[in-house]
């Protein structure tokens, strides 16, 4: 089997309503997503997606993803898509770094691998279940920043939709508001529900230490500061468990976080790491270290969400926290009715071989590039 063609589409994914992070300083309206289909000479195809969630969240942007694919894709033609480790080695030689450009290609190759194996990706990635059915994965709501009253109202609405885990976005210019948000939300949280306070790197270390030692909440706090070293300094001085996200781009970052005692958990995002291959490696490291992990993606449609739910479903329960589904924030759905969807606070990966999602090409429109 050989790769005969790689086709690339660009699609804007407008949000149902604007979304704010980091105390409102980061606004998102219309993420730019890249879809990839790898075709083989034996008639099997695989799909992948890379969506950076705007251009202010991480050091990557949509046009850059497609520029990277333009550099990488010609080197993959005529290679065997089932040799995924070899594909990654070729991509790394062809273009060092740029994991977002590699992620959709890696995911598409895994889609083909699963179809050849006759297994869903959650099984290919090590998952199992007593009756071989796909295990459900808890999913969390994502609560945009606002006043404590506004955020509590959003949490109650999410609870009504079945969510039992919430990610509340805090971290503005006024530490007093952050303290009020954390105390009020923790106090109002329904029994049996949990919250992570996601700062999205907005605080300076001194602010983080001040706020976190002033609140009664002992819930997870995610990415309090910009860098890993800053977060490590905070983690040593506060009572809350720390989750790292935006500063974790490579395996080395995860090793450094462990060595510095910077966290008790991490976000594992295939698009940020370079695809499912690297996400699986980080997941396995996290299990060995005793970390707890949210395995989800940076952004995107149900295709990207489902690609992340597969490794989440293959992760031991003790190490797996809830996953976020970006596509519930979108006003469009290029894979209608397919993939992992919220069902009363849980999402179940498809049991069809491979990824289990095929986008509607009519909705994707005209390809931006074809390599063959």
C-alpha cells in the first residue's frame, strides 16, 4: 500500500457566539481549520484535521498549517501510510518542528491503519472493554469568563445538559474578581460536580500565589502563568493541584515538567503535539508518572474531537479526566451526526474501523491543494 494523493481543504468554523479566555483579553470568533484526506493506491482513505483555535492562543495559525503541509506532503507520496512511525520520521526530517502541520497527516494515517486492521482507533491505541464495546468518556463544559453570577448561570445550564465537569475561564486584570469567581463558583457547584479553573496563562507568578492562597477552593488550577518555570514556582507555593496546558508542546516539555515538579496533570492535545502518535507517547508517560490528564484537542470540528476521544477512551480511568468537545461551540458541522457527541455528559468513540468520521466534501468546498 502506498500514498497516492493528499488533498487539503480550508474551512472557517464560526462560533455560535464569541468566546473569551484569560479574563477577556483573548477573543475567538471564527477558527480557521484545515482538513486533510490521504488516499492510498489500494482504495483506502484516511481523514485528519488541524485547527489552531485562532492565532492568539498558541504560536501557530491556520495559513501556517497549510504552508507546512505544502512542504511536507510531497515527501510522503509513495510511502506506506501504515508505517506511521516512519511517516513521522520523514516529516521531522522534511520540516523540523511545526507539529500542527503534521498532526492532520498523522491522524489521517492512523485512520487508514485502523481500517486496514479492522479496528477502531481506541482499540489500536490500547483500549479494551469487557464486551469489546467502545467505552464512554466523560466530557466537560467550557465556561467563558464573566462575572461570578454569569459564570454560575452557564454552569447550571451545562449541568442541565448532563455535564458534571466544568472548565471555568478566569484570570483577568483584577485579582479580587478572580478570588470572587473561584470562591463563588466552588460554593455554588452542585454536589457530584467538579470544576477546573483555567487561567490560560494570564497571571504573573506573584498574582497566582496571592490569589490561590486567598481562596477556599482546592479545585484544579490550569496554566496559571505563561511559562513552565513560572508555573513550577507557583506549584511549589500553593495548595491546589496544577494542570499544565499551553506550555506543553513537546515530549521534552513534559519531561521538564516532571523533573521540576511543576504539575499533577496535563492537557494532552493531538493537534498541538503533532498527531495521535505523539499524543499516545505523552499519554503513556503520564500514566507512568501518575498524572491525571484531559485528553482533548485544541479546537476543530467533530472530526478533531473524535480523533482525541479515541486515545482518551484507551486511557486508564485513574489517569483520565474529562475531555472537551469543541464542536459544540460551532455554528457549522462539516461531519453531521458523526463521531463522538455529548450524551448526558459523556462521549463514546465510534466502533467502526479507523477514526469513524468522514466529512461532507460538499461542505468543505474546493480543495486548496492536491499533492500526488
